[in-house]
């Protein structure tokens, strides 16, 4: 996946299509503080749409399509070794990486039984 590069002082939300710097004030207000795409996806559908009400329906669909393909990386590190305080200690690092699409975590709706149902 290719992700648009941004300066670190810029909001990650600027990676979304049709989102401009002028729109940043809607993401950070007295009512809400949305500073990441993950937080944006965690919002209820009607709240997301209200937040981006300035966009046309087609533009909003573009935003949601991009969100549905954004990766969510779960990265865990486990360090094994007997002498963790020594500088010359022999250590073993175990890495566990899982990649999910934000779509499957936040954009899908669960039914009353708690089972995840796909929108596709």
C-alpha cells in the first residue's frame, strides 16, 4: 500500500481525499478531537458524515473507500534473555506483526449477537 507522505506537523487526516487544511478546524473543536484516521473510523457513521458535511456524497464515498483500505498494524515485541541488564547479554527478540484493514475493525457493523457482518 502506498501512503501519501506528510510533514510530521501535518495531521494524518490530510491523507484522506478531499480533506483540506481548512477542514482541520472541524476535526478539532470543542465537541470533538479527531487527530487520526483510526479515531475518525471509530466514530459513528452519522457523526462521520456530519463532520464531513461540506463534502458531496461522491467525495464522502471516496473518503470512506480510502479508509476501508487503510492498514491497522498490531506490532508486539517479546524479549527473552537471562541477563537483561548486561551490555553483552545474549537476547532473543520475537516479533509478532498482524495487519488488519480498518474497515474490518471499525467500519463493519456488528449485529445484536456480536457477530461481525460485512458491508460488502
